[in-house]
C-alpha cells in the first residue's frame, strides 16, 4: 500500500474517532477514553496532578476533554502545530499548566548552622588571604614585601589585598602626604586575629612539626620569656579542653541558606597553605582549611559520629564525605570504630589529636563572635571547671597574660633568606595597630 494511501486511511480513522468523541462527550470520562483509544495516536487522561497527557494529532475541531473531571483543555493551535501527533517532549503543554510552587523550590535550598568558627575560616581557608595576613604579622606592609615573601602573581596579590581591605582586616596608608603609593596596615580587627594564629601554631607545633621541630619559638616581650601559649577560659584563665565545656544556643543561633557560590567554590589545594616559609599555622590549615573537613570536625564536637548522620546534617555528597573521612582518618584526626557487623558499619571518633584542635576552633570562634556576628553569638560556651560562661583567650604560660601581636617576638628554626626576608626583621617584627 502506498504511503499516500496509508496516510489518507489514518486521517479518516482519526476523523471518525474524533466524531465519536464529540458525540459521547456528555457520557463523561469513560466515553472520552474509548473514543481516543480508537485513534491509536493519542492518550488523554487524568494524571495525579489533574493535568492531561495529550499526544493527539490534528484536532482542527473543538476542544477535547471534560473540564468537570479536571481534564485540561488542549489548544487547537498547538494541536495543529504538532502535525506528527507528538510534540518534542512527548507531552503536550496544557494551557492551564501551573508554575512550580516557590515553596517546593525553597525545599531544595541548603542550610547550615550559624557558626562563628565557620565565618572565620571562610576568610582563612582562602590560602592566599591567609598567607598575606601571616606575612603582615611578620612585619610586611608594602606590596613588594608581600610579593617577595610569597611569590604570588601581581594580579592575585592585588586582588587579595583589596578583598582583605574591604573586609576591614587591612587599611591603606599612603607612604607620605605627596605619594600615591600605599602600605597595608593591620587594623584592630586584623590584629585581633593573632590569638587564632597562635592557637593554630600550638596545635601544629604539638602534632605536625616533624623531625625538624617547630619552625618558630615564641618570646613574650611582656615578661621576656620564651613561652608555650595555651587556650584558656576568659574567666578563670585555666586551660580549656573539649570534654570540659558545655554549650547552648546563643541569640545568633539558627540556620542560614548556603549560597550556591559557597557550596560550589573549589577549595585551595592543601599544599597552597605552605607556600613560602615553614609554618605550623599552614600545616594546621592544610587539615582544617578545607570547608568540608572543617564542617565534619565541627559536627564531631557536637557528637555526630556516623556516616548517615553526617550526610543528613551537612547535605554532603556521599563520595565527598567518604573521601574527607578517609583523609581525616589518615591525618590522625579520627579513628574508625565498628558498631555493627551485618552489614559492617563504622563510626568516626575523634582521636586525642582530633580533640586537641578544639582550642584553635574556639579561638577562631571568639574572633568571629567579636567581628562577624553582629553582636549576637550563635553559641555560648560554659567552662565546667569554673561554672562560668566564657570566651577563649590565648595566654602566655609564663606570666598568664593574654598574648598580642605587638608583644611577641620570634626565634627562627629555619633560614628566611630563600623566602625574601631577613632574620632580623622577622625576629624583631612587631606589627602595629592603626
């Protein structure tokens, strides 16, 4: 049979079927189904949402459907356009189609705990920003001084200095009244990051120094002694450990939507933190500077130990969670402990090394509470040993006074010449606050 003849017979069958549908429209939904089924070309029926799936070909005539049953009316114009009887998606669009409910879209939005530690790390976890701040604590102020110490491309360094100035960590100071060139001086906000750096030095010296020992020895100019600072309770000045702290929600508690930029941002390679001079702070950030690694460790301090619970809380892809947990186990922060045999299930418990990062976390929390929380702390800490609420302070172990950047000196365990600096400048460095 020729193609032309088959097409004519098909059109005749369709016309007959549509005539039958029109005559039986008053019979309701069942009659409609029988009439359309005979065409072998279209399926019209109720879906769960009350929207019709329509694949009918040429309807040229009136509207098909029974509105009382919720079947959608199909536009004749759209039907004529679909000469083959099937639109590209295989489902004709109904004139009454509804837009997606914005509440459904909102349900897909990711949220995370309000957290002052996380806000602080959002600055320090950018390797270049961290390195620039570190060099400022060693006395660098001018563009070329930063560049000589770090070897960063000019455009990268200029962008980070601009960003840190906008965040209030640096301020620009002209060389002189007639010069257009500027230095970058730490503000009070920037200087106040120093105890967090020292807390990370303490952790890195204790767990990550290797056979060569710590890169720096700290000298507290206030008392004149070489010291080993520690993180203490602001009320009793005694050392704080994770097991001796209770917490409760503060006025800034809650959850905040996570921007897509933040979730999709690539984390700097861990080796980037060690660019330039040897540094215990860099070695610490190689572990906790990655956003997901930090969040996993933070949840561990909230008592979350199991894979499913971590995935539910953080909304993290299982492959990423598996990789970060493996990395933290390999670095000595977690140990795997089996809690079920059939099938095998493991939980992840903080090791002694893992628990020791707590001091650095609460030092960063204190800075975030002070500068990034708008006066509303997300979390309030209570020191069980003295029974008082507290903020973390970093204390000299010799005179029990808080350590501050302008009162610290350094003794180097390495040669600074390959990093564009001289020993005298670093050992006598005392960055001033503007």
